């Protein structure tokens, strides 16, 4: 997602809207950063907490994507594609959270 946002910035006038680009760049980066940080904690409870933050960052990125669309920085087809990808990602993170909540495995630091 971060790369897709960066590509939009490179080819559109989003590059001139510094504040909005910084916001969507940060929130899309937060998705992957929180997944990575939670994984490295080696425990399910903390991983679930960070996955929840990553899922919330998907919502924040979707909100900013609407603003990018409203300001006509991207075509409707690009907006729909990215919106669907973000919704799918959010659902997959949510599914992973549910899986971890039901799992008996508690993480490597609890061995």
C-alpha cells in the first residue's frame, strides 16, 4: 500500500499537497510497521494489540484516500481499486486477530 500511495504522489498533484501526502504516507506505513512490531514482540496478546492498531491505520488510510479522491488527485477507478484493497486488508487483519484470539499458541516468549 505504501508503494501505491508513493506512486500516486509521483504522478499526480498530491505531491503539492504536502500535509495530506504526509498523513496518508504515515498511516499506510503504520499498517505494515505495526504488524512488524507486533510480530517481533513474540507474544499473541501484544501481537493482537499491534494488529488492532494496524487495522485502525487501514481505516485512517481509507479516510485520507477519500480526501485524495474528493480533491480529484486520482481517477475513480484508482480510488475504487485502492479502497477495495484497503477494505480487504482490514478484513484479513481482522481475521488474523480472530485466529490468534482462538489459538492455544501464546507466542515464543511464553515457552
